[in-house]
C-alpha cells in the first residue's frame, strides 16, 4: 500500500488531488485494520467519511506509540519523537507523508484538534524516560496525555466542538480506558521496567511490584489483589463520568464510542471480579467476545 502511495505522490498533477488523498486514507485504514486490536471494532460502525478520518488519527497515534515501544535507545527515541512533533506542524495535503495528507484532509472537513497529538507525544516521552508517578493526580495527567488526547481527537471526528462538557467527558473516558490498560498490562509493563500505579498507593497497600527470577511478582497475592481492586473501582468512577458523553453524540458516533469503551469496560469488570488475572500475565477478550460487545453496543444505540 505504501508503494501505491509513493507512485501517486510522484504522479503528474493531472492525476488530481483526489487520487492522492484517497490513497493516503487507504494507507491509514490498512494500518487500522491490521494493527488496531480493540479500536477497529468501533471504527467499523462509523460512516465512511468519519471512519477514514478516525483511521488517520489512529495511524498517526500508532506511529507515536511504536516509537516509544520500539528497540531504539532512549536518546534515539526522544529524537524520533521530537521529529514527529515537528511533522505535526507540516500537516498539509501536499505532504509526502500519507498520514499527514489524510490528517490534513480530515481536519479540513471536521473540527479535529490536531494540537492534541502534542499531548500524546508528551506522554510517550514520559514513557521513554521511565517516569513514575507519586500521586494519582500525576498519573491522571499522564492518562489525559496518552488517552484523553485521543478522546478529544475522536470527539472532533464525531463532529462535536472539542470544548466544554463534551471535551471533559471525552477526557474522562480516555482516563478510564488508560487505567484499564495499566491494570491489564501490570505484569507485562513491570517486566519492561515500567510502573504506572502511584507510589503512594503501592505504599498504602504494602506492595512493591518487585519480580522474582521467573518474572513473577514477589508480593503477597492478596495485597496485590487489594491494590488492583482499589484501582479498578477508581477506573469505574471515571467510566461513570466518561460514558455520559454517549447521549451527546449522533447515532453512529455513539455506537462507535460505545463499542470501543464497552470492550475495555468489560475487561475491567473481569479484572475486578478476579484481580489475580493481572498477576499471571496480560489478559484480554477474544475476537468473538469483542465482536459481541461491539454488536451489543450498536444494537443498544439502535433501540
């Protein structure tokens, strides 16, 4: 697909801007289809124009995440992230980068706050530097950067002004989703040297999250379970606020948002019911379970 994009980007002007833009969107949609494990279930429920725009948002966000999760040195990752930040100032439909072409076209049609990507880069830089968080307020700020930013970008794709109550609820839903991610990946992240849960909470529950020679937590399982339940209840409160966004959206956007949030919300319910899941490794829903959640979300929005 990238080869097709390159051919069109070098083609004579007579081929028209439409071909290049269509190819750029297809490039982003291909990334979304193949790499968005949870995101794609909701995005399929959108009409074509919004689906393409949200694919462009996802593709660029994935580029940022891939830098942070890659194998480059810390210094090189930070350089790449700064370069990516610079490219955000070059979003136009004449770009040689298909993602920027798609984003430029989407932002022309919809009130997408592209500046929110800078917050995503901020959050990724924090990951690369190995930042830890003393308080929940600090962690919530990080969550707003890496997930609340996507919530606000998505709100723009849905055609909503990214201001006021709607933006606050989109932000809250992003925090809820990121807290769910943090709990789901608790062991996997620790094996990669990352601890996201607030240090004040670890001390409160007498948990260190240290690992033994097998890469398993050394803490008493009951203490970790108490910590996880506490964080799950906190995430549930953020869902309570964030899901109040749904009635503010149009039918198809509501279904999309409900499907994506529903997958993570169901995962949180499972973790709350059995906190030991996150002590054994990364947990998640199967493909058919995600499809069922998405179908229920669409049916619920149709009633």
